[in-house]
């Protein structure tokens, strides 16, 4: 199975720039109901994943500062708790399945290392479930 079959292309992914502010991240993540979003730098390369927890910890750890100051911090300056490991488009299906056990989404890069989209865990689980179900049906025939 080709990983491209599962790919949600970059143009459909709601990602953020590392230069975006906490305020921008919260607004985008809230609007799209995301708990995490990939960070894509100006060169089009994957730069990490920002989560709600990352934002919450920065806000809590800096609560002695004015809220406006905190909300204007750049995402590139925030420690990332989750380290989503990216995968290349030509990787093996086994690699995709292994990563999906620990990641809500897997960032996908082309051969040159440019971000081209994500694979969502739920799509991998649906595929594995259908393969398992079909195999069990064949065994019962």
C-alpha cells in the first residue's frame, strides 16, 4: 500500500508558521477544533508540532507577565512537548503504522524534505481494521 493513499495534502492541512503568535495559534486551533497543529517554516519544511498543552504550559509558566505579552510570544520560542516524527512519502506501510500508534498525525515529506501533508491516525486505523475484517471474513468462508 502506498502512503500517498492516506495523504491529506498540504493545502487541506491547517498548519501554523513558527513565527505565528500564541494568539494566532489559539484562534486557528480553536476555530478548527484541533488539539495539535504542524509547524511549517517559510521554506516549506516541517518544523515540529504545537499542542494545546504546549500553549497552556507557556501561559501558566508566564502568568506573572501581562496576558498581551504572553499572547504575542512566537511559537518558535515555545518548547514542544510532542515530537511528531515525520515520514517520507516513499516509506513503508509498516513505518506508518508504527508511528500512528504514538502520534495523532504523521507529517509527510517529499524526497527533498518539503512538507506535503499529513496522514491521520484514524485513517490508518480504519485501513488496518478493514484489512483485519476482510481477512477474518475470508477465513470463515
